[in-house]
C-alpha cells in the first residue's frame, strides 16, 4: 500500500512534467533559432570583411611590387654610385694625409720616393677636384632623399604609430569603411583609426567591426522572457503539488507487523543450524582413506590379485564420491549458512531482536506518514520551485555567456595587431630608417666637404714646398767662392749678425729649382762679369765669412791661416769639381 502511494505521487508529478515539457522545449528551440541566425549573420559579415580586405589590398600590393621591381635597381645603383664617390674622396684624402705625414719632402730630382709629400699633395688636390665636381649632384640626391624620407616618416610611420593624429582622422574622413547597412537603415561607417586602437587593445571582432548595428546581442538575456520559457516553468511549478492524503501504512498492515513481532520468529535461533552445518559431513577424510587402501592393495602379493583389485576399486569409489557428492554438499552447506546469517540480519534490522526491529520500523513509518500529510505539500512545492529556479538560472547563464564570449573573447584581434606592428616595424625600422640614415650621413659628409677642401688646399700647398738647400750650389764647371770680398767676422758678433739678418729678411723656403737657378745665375754673372750678383738668392746663399784664398791655375783653393788673428776664419769648401774645360784644352 505504501509503495503504491509513492508511485501514485510520482506518476502525478511525471504527468504534469510531460504535459509542459513540449511547450518548454519548443520555446527553447525558438530561442536557439534566434541565436543561430545571429551567429550566421556575424559569420557572413566576417567572411565579407575578409573578402573585401583581400580584394582591396591585392591590387595596391601588386602595383607597389611592380614599381619596386621597376625602379628598385635604379635606387640601388644610385646609392651605390654615391657611396663609391664618397669612398673615392675618402681614399684620396686618406692617401694624401698618409703620404704627406709619412713621406719626405720632394728634392726636385728623379730619385724621389713614390709616396712623398708631393704625392700626398696631388692626392689631396685630386680629392678636392672630386668634391668640387660631385658636390652639386650629391646635394641634389641628398635633398631628394631628405624630402621623400621625411615625408614618408611623417605621413606613414608617425601616422601608423599614432592613430589619434590629425592625418589619420583625415584618412578616416576620406576613406569610410562600410561593411553593412542599407539606404533604409543607415549605419555610421567604420573608422580605420578606431579599428587599429581596438586591435591594439585585443578586443573581439564583434567590438572592432561594431557588429552591434547588425546583431544586437544585448537582447539575448531577454529571450527566455520573450519566448515564454520562464512563464512555462512557472506554470509547471504551480501545478506540481501534493493535495491528497497519503497512507503509507494501513491499519491492517500495522496489525500484521505487530503479530509478526510477537510470533515465534522472535525467539528463532539460527545459530544452532549454522553450528551444525559448519561441522564435517563425514567423520573421516575420504581422500586419505582412499590413499591408504591403495597403498595396502599395492603391498599384496600377486597370488591375492582378486583382493587387490577389489581394494583398488573401493579406493577409486571413495575418490569419486568425495569429488562429486561431498564437495557439492559442502558448497550447499556454505550457501545455507550465508542465507541463515542474512535472514537473521533482515529479521532484526540490525536490532537485538525481531520485535524491537518491527516496533522501530512502525514508528518511522508513522512519522514519515505524518510529515508527508502535514509538510509534504510545502516540501514538494519547494522542490519544484528550486527546480524551476535552477533551470531558469541555467538558461540565463547560458545567454549571458553567449553575450560575454561574443563581446570579449570570440575572435580576438591581437593577431591582426601583431601583423600591423610587424608591418610598421618592417616598413619604418627596416626600410625607412636606413633610407633616412643614408641622406643624413651623406648630408653630414657634404657639410664636412667645406673644411675638408680648405684643409686639403692648405696641406697641399705645404706639401709642395721643399727644404732649403743647406749650402751653395756649384756648377760642375765653376767653383763658387763663398768667401770672396767678405770681412772677417769675430766669433763674438756672429749671433748678433745672424739675428739682424733674420729680422731683415722674410722667412720662406723656395723650391730647389728656383734656388738653384738663382744661385747658378748669380755665380755665372760673377764669373762672367766679375761684378757682384744682385737679388735675394745671392744674398740668401752668400757667405758672410771673409775670403782669403784664390784659385791658382784653376786648382783647389789653399787655406791661408793666420794663427795670431783673434777672429775666426771659415775654411774653404772642399768641393773640387775638376779643371774647367778651358784649362783642359
């Protein structure tokens, strides 16, 4: 009876649930259709955006690649030519400075070194000529590189790195992006600067492309209320109730249980049977007996073959009896013992006696029946309400999760941001920075051309000068008299005379050619005319010491000493070129 009452309540609740289940399922399906349509619209719009991006970017990339392939080699050779020109200038200046610093002064002969100061002067002047000839062309190239590099840096790199700049706003105004919308439903266009900033913030594609104008997912949490899902659940909750009186235990069943508790089963002791069953079924071990009989039969002489066969037969019979019957009986006894123990536990319900177990069960059943009749409706209503609330919470959480994942996590824009940053880095840092560095370095070098030219000209003029000849120049056919018509100069007045002479005459050195020519001319004039030679060359190479010798018979001069004189006399030169042609003849 009690089981039937419980099954009746269960069937009543199940009928109500089965009645409302199709309605709730249909409402959930209609809400799912709305979600699916929104997802399809978003997917189609993303496919359209991808198609537009691919089609719009393909042609400019092809045009840019075409221009790069066409004019790239010219730019390469132009930069190579500028670099080679500057390298030639640097090489000329370097060799000029190296030869001028390390080489010796030229002496006007044909046995000079290949890398003397004259060579350094020629290298410096060659560098000056190249700088003069290439300066204008290099300046034009530098201005071109400067103009294009600065414009590209400000118009491209700075704009791409700062989406909030005015130039980017001008691009947004001139190039509006329209992915959706219609004349009947105008939608504000997308702004490229906003797309870049949102991608840098790693927002979803729904937020980046502003798809809320196409699919408003903020309405999704209201779909359960819109399609009546919450209403159907509330109706289901209101119909689940426990109105009828529940009788778990009838009076007749109660009397039967009381009689069972007072029956002889209460004193039934199963331990007696279990102890008997636990004893051995046979008093001896049949297998041991069969073994002993077999051993005895084997000891009999051959004359008692009949007795031996009989004993062997009996031993085999005992073994078969032990295997087929005694073993089966032992298994049945074990099962009977287990059943007896289980019966004892079930009759007593873990109580000391059957009567106490039945009385306890009656009290529990009566208490359960009273609770169902008094608190049952409230308990059932609470369970139904909890079920409805939990079901509604699950639906609402699912809708909120769809909205949250779509707005924040689905289609993260960080990969696009990485591609954008990689493009900016490649275009600006890898291409434009070396481009600007080229014109900056060339321009700096052009500025250095001015002091380089001035310094090179000065050094070239200095490197062309030769050392002054330390003594007189004498031709092979004429012996120069350095001491003719000179007074003796005391040693005490030599330094003063030299200082006065240095103050009166300018300090400069002349090349060997001019010095030699002047000296030769002076010597020739003195030799031919007998008069003193005029000009700075004669004064420069004239000896201030007095002359006290002559050239008898065109021979070498003789030294006339005056040991008692207090003044110093310079000895004559020891250079003797040989007899003159006239004396030879």
